[in-house]
C-alpha cells in the first residue's frame, strides 16, 4: 500500500477523531512522566534514528517531536479557520 494512503484505512476513516485524541492524550501523559524523570545527562544520550540512520540525542529528538506536533496543530487550526470562513 502506498505510504500516503494510511488515512484511508478503516481505523482512520470509520472511527471518531476522539479515539485518536484519546490515544495521543494517554501517550503524552506517559511521556511527560518519563521525560520529567530524565536527568540532563540522560537527555544527552544518543541513539541511531531508524528513519535517518543518523545519531541523534534524546534532547534533539524530543525537540523535533514537539515541533512536529505543533506543525500538525497549525494545519488543524488553519483547516478549522477555512471551514469557519465557508460557513
């Protein structure tokens, strides 16, 4: 299946969006607890990222994830503004 068709799978197009929000909320609660427990030394630890095959620190990867989430949020906000303007 082509990569860009993931949103057409039954779990994505037949369930309410709240099910995805619930998953993310639970995941973020767990990550918050974990990340708060890490020391500055822990955050400097590095790993090989599976997508890029490059070394990256936990600190850098956390920042990238935060940016990625904000990027998606901006898309949602803009889509809602567009929907509101057409009503």
